[in-house]
C-alpha cells in the first residue's frame, strides 16, 4: 500500500510533469507532441499516458486532428527509439557489462531481447510498443542485439501508432466535458504515477538482484 506521503509525492511529480508537457505541447503544437514522445521512447520515463490524452483534448478543441496527433506521437516514438537503438548499437554489450547496473539495463535484458528476436522476429518490437514501461526501455537492448534497423523502425511505428491513437482518442472524447471530468482525470494522473512508480521500483529491484548475482 502506498502511504499518504508517497501518494502526495507521486501527485506532485505527476503535476510537475503534466505542467511541463502541457506547456511544451501548447507552445510547439505537433512538434511538441513529437518531442515529448521522443523523450518517452529514449529510455526516459516521461508518461505517454499524459502526453497523448492532453493532445487529444486539444484535438477536441480544434487545434489538432486526431490522426495528426497520433501520427506526431508515433513519429516521436520512432525518433526517440532510434536514438536509444543507436546508443545500444555503438555502446554494445561491453557497456552493459561494465556500466549496465548504473542505467538499469543488464546483460540479462540483452539476452532476453535476443531470444525474443530469434523467436518472434521483428514482431517482438511491435508487441513491446504496446506494453507500459517495457515500451520505454526496449530500444536499447534491440540495438545491442543488432536488430536490422529498417524492420526496427517499421515495427516501432506500427506498434506505436495504435498506442498513441488510443490515448489521444480518450483525451478527445473527454474534451467536451473536460471541466466536469477534470477531477477524475487528476485522479487518473495519480493512478498512472503510482503504476509508473511501482514499475520503476520493480525494475530497479530486479536489476539490483541480477547485478548482485553477476558480481
């Protein structure tokens, strides 16, 4: 159970992130959506569960189109994922073996990614883009595993588009009643924050355990 103090901390963090995301998208339009989603896909857990619903809300207000919003989000996912992919490609297993514990990516993750690619091929990337937390971190191991770049880009895009479209659609449908639903959306933000925090704790504990076994 999350204590009240942790609840308040999560709410504050989410409020700060949400405020920054809203400011960026409001100022930069489609480019702001692209930038935020690129950050989210470059192994930096900026929650797309806030980015895309807010963009969808702006679509309901006539500033964006739903398809344009989803496209900007998916392209941003590709941009951020390619950055993380090349980081994995050039830094490679040696970086993971020496410094992986500091960036919370272990050789076990690379082995798992390679097994996924061997068993499912490029579809491993497609399905990973539809999973919270995993979608943020899959690109670096894909680069280390030297997955071919073109399939990586294609499957990242086609996996990211429905994720972005679905979240934007939710925001758009909420748009007409945004004032009424605002308090519930705030609670939704907090729930997302708690899930992200729980996912991060699991990720850190898992990697600390794996690193202790390999020392």
